């Protein structure tokens, strides 16, 4: 058995050598592309980021409850519109609505993207955009989500061509807290998606002191409930108070 196996190894080594050593440009073009763009922090201060991250948390209370079990909230903002308070304009929001809709992929980010599409293309709404104009509009919008996107949502964000992606609690923290996750960071998805030809700025770990508590109580009965909620008795779930 040894003899044919070593022949196979030699063939394999030769193949590896051929594919590695003789790439047409002598370097890996993919590695050259793997630079994530981060937002221009000067034009949008951290206090504005915090303002919208709090809105992503608050979307839970507006659309579901202040402490739903799947406490994932998203807001989508037009930062080019600085009319009014100068913080940017809310286009739409969404929260994880799997159990209320029966749609297993209705994560907060997907719900918000669907909602924005509906709002932007509504013939009776404020925007009245055609489908292709709505798609183009995403390139000028920023998505804020209170937890790092799963690979499905990170991919959806990249396919949407958002201008910016800003998240709070990291996937690492979610996993530590006991949440089941597909263990691919959104950074990895972003790095592998540069071939799409669109850029989405990446800004993570914003206001985690306020987002983390939304995900800490579900698997740890000693964790305090989010603001507006309490445990009816020791060890029970958080519910609106
Ligand atoms: C913006 O700030 C974040 C951290 O708050 C940093 O990681 C990033 O590099 C900054 N971006 C630029 C362009 O300086
Ligand atoms: C964002 O705001 C700018 C400036 O007001 C405006 O020109 C643009 O149409 C807005 N985008 C969307 C999708 O509303
Ligand atoms: C869509 O976003 C709007 C504006 O933020 C909000 O009023 C509405 O409740 C959202 N709809 C859904 C289904 O989440
Ligand atoms: C969370 O941290 C920010 C600074 O990053 C601070 O402004 C804010 O007050 C803190 N939130 C709470 C609830 O302590
Ligand atoms: Zn997701």
C-alpha cells in the first residue's frame, strides 16, 4: 500500500507547486484587496454613533417589547440629510421578528432592509422610488445594529451596498453569553466580499456598555434586565415592567 500512496503524494505535491508557484502575477491579488474601509470619524462624531445605536436598542420597545428574547434591533439612517438636528434622518427600522412572522430569516437587519425597501418604493410614501432607484439609494445609507450581524445578514448588508455598517455587541460576546451562532465574523464576510465592487465602511463595538445587557439576561438568570423590564421572580425571564 505504501508505494501507490507515495506516488499519489508526489503527484499532489507537484500539483500544489504548480498552482502556487506559477500564479500569473506572482502574488495573491485577493490579499491586496483585503483592506476594510472604516468610516470618516471626523464628519460623524462618536456621540452621533451612540445616538443611533440607542435608537437601534429603542426599536425593540417601539416594534416589539423593551426586552424581547431575541433582542436584535436595527435602524437605517441617511447621514447626508442633516436637516433638523443634524444627526441624520431615520429611513426605517426593524427588529428580529422570526417568531411573530414565522419567517426564520427575519433577523433584525433583514426586517429593516425589507422595511426600507417598502418605505422607499411606496407610491403613497415620501420617497416613491422605482425599484432600481431604491437599490441605488442604499449606497448612501448607514445601517446601525445593536449586535454584530450573522454571516447571512452581513452578506445581505454587502449585497445591499450600504455606505456604512455599525454594530454594538460582538459575535464573540454573544457566543460567551450563550447564544448559538454561525461562527463567521462580519469582518470575514466583508473581507471576502470586496469583489462585489461596492464599499461598505465597517465600524464595530460601538456603545457595547449599553447593547450588551440586551443579550446577557436570557442565559444568565443573575443578569439584570434591560431598562423597562424586570423578573417577576428569581430565575424567571425578563418582562416589561
Ligand atoms: C474610526 O474610529 C474607529 C474606532 O472608533 C477606528 O477603528 C477607525 O480606524 C477610525 N477610522 C479612521 C478612518 O480613522
Ligand atoms: C439622503 O439625504 C440627501 C440630502 O438631503 C438626499 O439628497 C437623498 O435623496 C437622501 N436619500 C434618501 C434615500 O432619502
Ligand atoms: C418600518 O420603519 C418605520 C420607520 O422607522 C416604522 O415606523 C415601522 O413601524 C417599521 N415597520 C416594521 C414592519 O418594522
Ligand atoms: C456607555 O459608555 C458611553 C461612553 O462610551 C457613555 O457616554 C454612556 O453614558 C455609557 N452608558 C451608561 C448607561 O453608562
Ligand atoms: Zn442575522
